[in-house]
C-alpha cells in the first residue's frame, strides 16, 4: 500500500518537472486572435454593443466575456463571420429598434446648424468638418452611420438618411422563386406596364 | 416592384420527374426477368414498397409544410421504392418492406431535407439496416430460380398468402421453397474451407453459364437497361465502367493464382445485384460524386469494397455497404477532384 | 507557336450548347433606316468606366454629331448628339438596365433638319490605292477613335481607345475580329457584313495599323455563309490595299456553330488553342479581340469623321410583324422603333434587350436605344420559356458538363445559397462568364446565373465594406492619438503654469521674508487667501476709476456721450 | 509482419473506435462542425493517442507490475494521459494559436476522452507487447481521424441542407453518425476472413 502511494507521488513529481520544462520551451506571446476578431468588426465605433468601440468589444469576445451578436451595424454577416472564426453557434441578432435596411449616412441640415462643434467632437471617425461658428458638413464617404452625432446636437439638425441606390450599386437580388416558397404574383418578365396598356389601349 | 427574371430565357423541355421516369423505364426489363426467374414475390415487394414509400413521403412533406403534390410528382420516392424492392428477398414478409420503406424515405431522405440533400443512398441505407436488424429473413427467404427445377415455384396467390399472412400451402415447407443464393454458397464454403469452386460447380445448383444460376439473366437484363440509360444520357459512363472494371480487375487478379477458392470475374459481375448496383444505385446523382475524376474514384472504390467484403467480409452481397461507405467520402471527393478551370495554370499546355 | 499564314487546325472549347439560331427571321433584307425621332434621351453613361460629364446647357441648339458629354478620367468615353435640335433638359430618366433605376440623360428635342456638325475625316474617301493611309500615325487614329466615343459594341462596352492604346504598347501579334454572333435571334453583325463589308475591311486595316499586329483573323460561325462570302469578296477586292499595309493578308475562318463560340475567351481558344490566363486579358498572350461592328465604326470615324451616333439594331421575335435590322439614332425610344417595325401588341409575352441567352428583360419600353443595344426581342407566348418553380438540385452535373469554362455550377450554387463566400471563390466563381448554358440544361430549372451574379455582387460588397471598415479604423485610431496628444499637451501646459506660479510665490515669500524678518515664516493658508482678496479688490477699484476718461471733452463730444448714456439706459 | 498489418486493419476498419466501439464520441460530435477544426482535432488526438498508448504501456510494465500495484492502474493511466495532453496543448498553442483558440475547450477534454483511456486499458487487457500497443494506439487514432474528417465534411455540407427545424445541428449529426456506423458494419468479419 505504502509503495503505491510513493510510486504515484514520484510519478507525479516527474511529470510536473517535465511539464515545467516544456512550458519554458514553448513560451507563447500575446494571442493574435483579438486582431482577427477586430478585423471582422465593421469599425463604426458606435458603441451599440455597450463597449467603448470595436477594439474593446473584440477583446471582450476573445476573453469570452461578450457574446458575438451585440453588433447591429455588422448585422448577420458579422455574426456569421465571428461564428465561423470561433467555431461557435450562430446566435440570432437582437433587433431592438427597427433595423433600417441598407446603409445610412448622417446629413446636416444647413439652415439649422449653428456651428457649435459638438458633433465634431462626438464623431468617432472625424467625418464631420467645420469650425466654431462656421457651417458644418458630413463627409458622406467617411461617415459609418453610427448615429453618435445625433444626440449631442443642440438644434437637432442632423438626420440619418439611407444611401440612395444607383445603377452602379444595384445588384441582382437572391432568387426566391423555388418550389418551397413561391412568391405571390407572376415573377417573370411580363412587363405589366406594357401589357396593361395593350390589353385595353 | 419590377421583379426581373434573369437570363437565359430559352429552356428545353426537361425536368427531374422526366429523368426519373426514364430510369424507371430502363428498370422494366430487369423487373420482368426477376419476376420470371424468382417468382411473383418480387412484384409483390415492388407494389408494397411503392405504396408505403409514397405514403411516407406524402406524410413527411405535409409535416414539413412543403407542397406535397409537386414533390410527389418528381418520382424520386417512386424510384427509391423500386430499387429497394429489387434488393429485398422475393419472399420478404410485408412488414420488412414497410420498415425498409420507412427508413429509406423518412430517415435517409426526408430528415435531411428531401430530394437533393441526403448524403446516403436511401434504398441502400434501408437495405443495410434491414440486413443488420433482420439477418434471418434477409438471407433465407430467397426463392430458387425457375430454370433450376426440382423446386416448387409458388403461384401469385400462394406468394401473397405467405408474404401477407405467413401461411404456406399445406404440402410445402419453407426449405422446399427457399434457396441459398450463389454468392452466399460460395462465401460460406470458401471462407470455412468446406468445398472448393470445382466441387460447388459440380453440384450444378450454384453456377450457371457465366454467373450465378438465374441471377445471370437478371443481371444481363439490368445491363441492357443500364446501356439504354447511357445512350439516353441520363447517366454518364464514369461510375458504372470504373466500378465494373475494378471489380473485374481484382477478381481477375486474385482469381488467377488461387483459382480454386476465388470465383471467376464473370461470376462476380453477373451475380447478386452487381449490374443493378452499377447502373441504377451507384449512379444516383444526389449521393454520388459530381466531378468526372471524383466519379471514377467513387466507382472504383465501390468495386474494390464489393470485392473485399464479398471475399473476406461477413456478408454475401456487399453492394449496399460499399455504396454507403463511398457516399461518406463524396463531400471530400467533390472538393479535391475539381477539374482545371479555363485559364488556370495555363503556361504548360499553351500550344 | 505563332500561327502561320493559314490556320492548320481549329481547337474546340468544352461544354457549350447546340441552339436553334432562329436567325432566318431577320437576316434577309437591307438595313432599314429609322425616322428621326421627335425626342432623344442620350444617357451620359453608356460605357464601362467613369460616366461622361455634360458640356451643353439647357436651351443650347446643337447639331448632329456635336459633343454633348466629354470623357472623364482614363477609362471613359465621350457622348455625342445623334441629331440636330435644342437641349431641353439634363435630368434622370429611365435607361435600359435590369434594375429599372433612372440615370442622368441629356434630353434633346430634334428640329428635323438632322444637320451634321463639321466632320473632320483624317483621310479623304477618293483615294483608291489608300496610299495616304501610310501618312497616318497610330496615335492620330487612336485619338480620332477616342474623340468619336467608340466603345466595344460586342456588349463589353469598354472604351476602344484605351484598349487599343494598351495593346499598342504590349507586343500584340494577333488581331481577332469577332464576327461569331452566337446568340440566337441576333443578326445585326450579319446584316452589317452583308451590306457594308468594305467598311469592315478598311476599319480592320486601321485597327491593325494601330495595334501593329502581324496576323489578323476574322472568326465567323459557319451558319452565316452569305456574310462569309460577302467578306471574302471584299477582302479580294481590297487585295492590293491589304498587301500595301501588312505582310499577312486578313484571314476569315469559319468556326463550328456552338453557343457560346462568340465569347471572347472561347473564340480565342477555338482559333488559337490558347487560353486567356484567369483574371487576365487576351493581351497577356499577345492577342487582341474586337467586335466586327466596332471595326466598321472605326472606319466611319476615320474616313467620314462621324462619331458613334447611330447603331444597327435587330428587331425580331414572334410578336414583330416584319422582323428586320434597322439603323437607329442613339437615344431614340424603343417604343418608336417598335411602332415603326410594326408589332402585334396583343401577342406580346416578353420584351428583351440583347439575345435570349445573355440579354435582360426591359423594365419598360419608354427607354432609349444606347450604344449597347444590339437587339430588341419581342416574343410571343410559348416562344421563350417561363420555367416552372425551381426544384432542389439533384447534383446530376449536366451543368458542369455544359460549362465552357469547365467550372462546377452545382457546387457554386450550393455555396451561393449558403452564402459561404470563401468556399465559392475556391470554386473560381469570378471565371464565370454568365453565358447561361448551366441554367439552360438544368432539369430542376434553377436560375443558376442569377445565383452567381448575386454571389459576385455579395463578394464585391463585402470587399467594399472591408475597405470602408479598415479606413474607419485608421481614422478612429488617428483620432485617439490626436486626443491623447491634446490631453498630454494640456497637462504639460498646466504643469508649467503651476511651476511658474509656485516659483513666483516662492520669490514673493522670499522677498516678504527678507523685508520684516520676524514675520511668521509659514504664513497660514487663510492669510494667503486674505492677501489675494485684498489684492483683487484693489485692482478692481483702480480699473473702476479710469473707466470713463471723459474729463477734457469738447462740447459736441459731451452731447454725444450724454446721448449714448440715455440710449444705454433706455435698453 | 502480416499479423501487425492485420491488427492495424482490424483497429481502423473492423472495430473502428468511434463507429463500432462508440468510444471518443464527445470530441467526435463536438468539434466536427467545420472541416479545418475537425482535421486539427483529429491531428491532436492522433498525437495524444499514440503517445499515451506507448507511455501507459511503459508505466504499466515497469512501474505497476514490479511493485504489483496493478489496482492503481486507472489512476496512473489518467495521470499519464493528463501529462501528455498538457504537453500537446502547449505544442498546439505554440504552433498554431488559431487552432488553439478554436479547439480551446476540447483539448483538455481529451484527458477524459474515453478513447484515449480506452486504448490504454485495452492494451493491458489484451496483453499487447510494446510494439503492438503502439500499433493499436496508432490504428485507433487513424480510425478516429478518418471517420472524424469524413463526418465533418458531411456536416459542413448539411449545414445548408433544408433539414427540418427541430432536427438541425446535433440531431441530424447523430443520425448521420448512426448511418455511418451501419455502413461500417459491412466490415464485420473482415479480420476473421483474412486469416
């Protein structure tokens, strides 16, 4: 009986020694995973995930404190990408307020703006140009639609406008016409305008 | 809103149900010879299997809230039922066909999402489950081929009576009617070293002209049906040719130096359900590989596995297991056998 | 291996379809000319690359062929007025595009005179031996092509000048003229070859001169014998001119009729057996490919000085009374040319621009003809297919067998449906030329081409979003640094001020201590405050005093001051 | 030599560890959602299995038997396996951090993975010598990895199949594993036949 206990203790000590040695040989620096998660986030720095921007949210996910579905601007794609990266279940996105389809951009109504620079300080990506008592305007290409500039404005002159679709940004919708969900009405190319006209000119 | 149909706007008259119909057409010669050789049991099985399968399919589609009529008309459940029935022993009791159809349609196909999504061939999955769960019924209820003589062949009514109510006409016992298939005889005798090929041949009960007695004609009929399918372009040559070639090659290879314990290649090709497997089961497009190279490897794999299991394995006819095992490898095969796309690594072959 | 004078053999491309050409409907008869329309809507973006920028204003009177939009940036093309009249508006109008969205157009009300603007041809017509072609330099011709707003009329719409320019710089040894026209119904190239072959030959000579190619091959499908004969006769007709300017004569080769033989990559593979490297251009393998109509337009620009203002359009289909080819001014509404050709309105099923395989359904017929319009197909019921709802894919691989690029449409469809954008790029979706063969042969009627277009757009959108996100991150990080720097600067300043203050107080205390030695050294906190208050009160009083220096004012100044005082009180 | 080959064949195909003996199911079901992850897991398990099979034999032969404390076999085996797993965890963390992040939860799980402990105990039970136990461990690992990769490729394809709502995810995975094990039953009797 005594021998048994001694043997096990000796064995444990031996393995402990071996593992200590191995851990020195295989030292590992900071984990690059945070950068990979950060690369997937849309960088709107909007804080809707209750973290102070995308980087802190990425660190929270890497540390396992935050779930992967707190990012409304990223939407379904980001949740899917994060689920693929971390090989976890795809959690549905919490849709509290109505999700505006399509990207949105902030626009300053020139008549109302009093040049108070509050929105300039609020914008996380410096997308608003202007100076004290001068006219302010939003750089449309830089604005990420994070809506952080709307609350601080004292005269409420900032509106969120969906980006207009032009011929170059339009693209083919995903085909929906298969046997499981046939949409109402005729999907094919009978041009209703022409045929209606011709049927009873 | 103007919902656009994308090009192209030309379409030939073609649909999945037509394709399956042509496959059913190609099965008819094989069915007729089976009924002629093995008795009416085969026909009873087919009718039972079709009714059960269509019933299960309709119920599952209704439960999954999918348009029942559209999917029923695509004849895929119909084809699965016929293939399963042809694999079952002629005197199989009705509940065997019921369980088989249930597994084929509900478990192996509808649970995965219906037509096009099932990774395993439904008919073979059902056959394998039946073979494993009811070994007795699946191996002893085979009827003797009609040309053998000396065995009573049951009339339609008598077969129906047996299959539905398990009653035999008074004079007959089950042994008088049932019969060990050629493959089974060869396997049991060779594995346990009871008798060599020449001794079995002398009994005249097992070896016909070029394959197992009786089954050679059934295989020939299925071969004819298969060639018809090839000509109509419903299936490509890759899978049947590579499967039969591999099976023939290995039986030739091993047959050449141990002539007495390994049957000839022709015997392998024309006995059991080889031709049915090669042209109708392995070429099921949903569960087979899709790239030409992938299909050749898929067919060769099935041929090799058939030979291995038939010679050394525990089951006489290994079509079902080989197809299922190769079905498992299909996703990998499809990914790693992609053909060279126009313009990719082009420098060497540029004329 | 360079091609000798005559092609030893023809190669072939995998897959492809045997289609019923249905060209006999509209390939007989001359090229009609359409009447001058009442209204012209000329879109400013009829090419790949940056849209043209309008140079005319509302109210200007303009002549036919006058520049109304000049090119912007490297890859762009100018736009010209296709008839004389007055510019009534420059606004967004419906244009032929599957989206049904409007685009910026110049609206011209024609005056009916159709007066040409001053055209400056580079060579005069009456020069039988075409000697003076030598005098012309490649740059002159390319500039003329650019100035005339010529774009690839085969459907690619790439500005031809830019393409010719890059081809000239690279070692291009073969010029292929694409006259295959493999799409069913379309016969506009066929009509051009039959009626104006000499324009084509001279146009080809010009392009050959620009590009400096040694060989020139015209690829034509063998289902157009009359056009083949017309072109061969024209080549023999211009034998001497051809020998004058190039060592190898122009060869015209009949390729087997199989859709999509007219695809640029497929025609190159059939004629030369070479394959264009993926994501690369034919120029990478020393070949340049041009459509036959583009060659004729180059002729018109150089020999007649006319910019690209009109186009031959095939108007065909079951519902058209007399299918024909019509030379139409760009900007004419499609409704007008359909009325001219005569169409049976009660039997209209689909109205498609382009061929049935790669064309698109028009959102409405009040859209203008553009440089891309090669065919208007008005089908009667039953002529074109309205496929039933798509069934699930049974992976039968008929689509893979029919794909001319040997892709795997069934795998790409699977990943497009699952939105797995990495895997679909593994299957090389960007090599798909959207020819429609896979959708054609699919027994489950799955709209594969639409899935692939959708997948390509999703991938491009993803990339655009990725770049936008990276840019936003950089701006955010830069802002953080800036705020950091400002905070540090503020702290620095505060520290400096505090130091200065402390030093000053030390001196004062030291001075005060020096004055009356016995004062308590550590003056308590309260005394310090008292001193400060006293000091500020003194300062305020002193300011108060000399606030109003109004002692020695003149009489008038005094009145003014009282006046201001009264006003100040009143407010 | 053919006898070793036979042992290998029988461990990989005939009595496959996952599909016939039903050992090592939790990593099999847990980390087979994506192919790369499954391949990583298979590699790690192969490494651990072979190493622990060999070391458990040595410990048993030269420590337990001489001191005749065989009754402590299970505890010591678990100790050995834990050591080997920790060692593997460090190696994986160093070589591919991405795999480490993704496998994270499953690497320590291998310690209690019944396949690993199963191999060690079966080695002793069937009385394999040192070389045979390595072959047995390696065969078990290859069998496990092969089936794991095949299963992951099928599950990746099923991810976008039109599976009914309540069957999506694990249920359809279990059904597929069931069908795979029935397919593997085709190999039964192969080793007896080969003799």
